[in-house]
């Protein structure tokens, strides 16, 4: 199952990477980029400008989604604490303790 998942992930990655490379090679024209209130401009390739804008949008969207869900993450109840988190126990402490003898009843001859 993991090998199929790895295969699908690698095919998806290589197909997206090849589309990005084809897009970057076919859009090599220089375009001036200027930010309106600032008095200067930068000349970049069209593919760099568009892929950079896409990357900035993805990062800003992730930050906005993460900060907007912070309230929900803080209100979520904490998981119950375990007596020893490194080695959880599999028994119930609420049951009364019984002394169990695992010895077989054997008659001993004491002469």
C-alpha cells in the first residue's frame, strides 16, 4: 500500500515539476514590475514574477489559515494524561486488586 502511495506521489510531483519547467522556459520575456507608491521598478522574467506571486500567495494563505484556526486549537480540550507516556499501560486502575496465586496445589511430603 505504501509503495502505491509513493508511486502516485512521485508521479504527481514529477508531472507538476515538468509543467512548472515548461511554463518557465516558454515565458522568458522581461516585464517591468513596479509597486505603485514606491518610485522604482524591477525588470523580471514573466515566469519568475508569476511563480513568485503564486509562492507568496500560498505562504500568505497558509499563514492566514493557521492564525484563524488558532482560536479553535486553543479551545480544544487537552488529551488525558497517561501515567507514563513513554510506556502506556494496558490495565484499568479502577478495578479492585486481587491477589492471584499461580502455584499449583501440590501436596508436600514432610518426613
